[in-house]
C-alpha cells in the first residue's frame, strides 16, 4: 500500500496554496462574468436590435450572439475572454491570445464586390490573423494615429478610403481588424476589449452602423 506522509511544515504550505488557488479562481470568475455581462449590454446599446439570441460558450469563456437590426440580414457577435479563473492557463493565454476580444460580422443586404482588410500589426506575428487568399491581394503598410497597420485589398476602389476613415475613427477604441469581404457580403470588425472601458464597444458599434448605413 502506498503511504504518503505530509510533514508538519508541509501541510500549512499545501493549505495556503489551496486557499490562494480558490481565491484567485473566485476573483477571476467574478471578473469575467461581470465583463461578459457588460460587453453584452454595450453591444445591445450600440446595435439597438429589434430581437436577439445568445449562445453561452460555457464557464467564463464568453458567448456568441445574433442581433436582428433593421437594414441588415443579421449581425453576429462573438466574445472571447481570457481564462482569468485559471492561474495555470491564464499566463499561457497571455502569450498565445494576449487580450480579450469581440468579433462582429455585419451581414449586408447589398452585394459586395471588393475585398479590403485593415489589420493592426502586433508582436509576436503569430497573433496576426490568417488571410487565406493573401496572394491575391495588394499589400501596403501604413500608420493610423501613429500605430502600424497593414492594408490589403483586391481592387483599388472608394471602399478603401471609406474603411481607412472608419479605422482612423475606431483606432482609439481598440480596433484590431476591419474587413469587407464578398463572401456572404460581410463587413467584419475585431476589437480589443479593455475591462476599464467596455463602453468603447458601444461607441464602435454606433460608428460601424453609421458607416454601413451611408455606404
């Protein structure tokens, strides 16, 4: 029979570590739950949907939601939170993912012909999104409010100027990627979520709605 003995000085250390793990789990869990609720409210305020539905991703990972807004086929949003409740995986996620994020797809009623991407440059490069048809797109580096971005496009049209203007308006709100794609006629935006300024999501959504409504 296996006999494991714990000395008198090891037990308090073991107990202390267990308490720390439980406390950190609770703090991280509560922080993520509150952030998810606040993100949901901010999205709804910015999009002002006539109807909505949510799919919980489980635990404190986030959610996906469909919002039915006048003038669009639908708007889909996905929210992904860092695992703050896990003291083991959280540090690893800071390396791989790096930040909380919300991704929103506006399914347009009008047909889109061009493809345009504006992507914020980040380090390390593996955090950059993968564009599968990148060989078919023109590529250019540029600065928006002194931050480095990459512009990719298929055809040089007025869409580029409009999206560049939108990117400039959204840069301080945490924009990481803006795209206009002909597949399913989608306007896409990814935002870095800051827990201290979640209301930036509402501001960004209103600017996006305004952009799509005018173009």
